[in-house]
C-alpha cells in the first residue's frame, strides 16, 4: 500500500468533507426534489471507484471491492454525523443510504474494470 495509489481517494474524501462543511444557506437551490441524493450517489460512487482502484491488485479485487464499500459507507456515516454541526445542515439516514449505494456502484464498476484488465 503506497501513498501515490491512495492519494486520489484521500483527495476526493477531503473534497467531500469540504463540500459537506458548506452551510445550508450557501447551497444553491436544487433543480428538483431529492436532487441531493443524486449528488450523494455520484460523489460517493467516485470515492468507491477510487478506493477500489487504490486497494485492488489482481486476485484481491473482490476483497478490495467489499472492503472499499464498507470503508466508504463508514466514511459516509461519519460525514452525515458531522453535518449536524454545520449551520442549516442535518444528519440524514437517506443521504447515508445514497452514499452507500454510490460506493457500491463505484466499487462494482472498478471491480468489473479491474477484473477485465487482469483478464479474469
């Protein structure tokens, strides 16, 4: 496990924390109801994908994908907890569900491309 492999997911996780630290009053009006779930799904999907790519190596792709989903889901739960301390933001179980779903989708995409690249 080398730092260069982990730099992209660490930078992306920091980006997520910066975004979720923005007070609710500074967030633009969303284009449709529950648009925030799409945002959660997308940003955590990228994090899941980056995490698997940092972790995976050949035959360990399955374990990396499972571990990445668990790790990113825990990160999402901590991030949701953190948001309750940000003005006009709140902790939301459905946001965490979207985070976990995004992590799962991102991990599956990374798993599929890693397995295809290895030729398994």
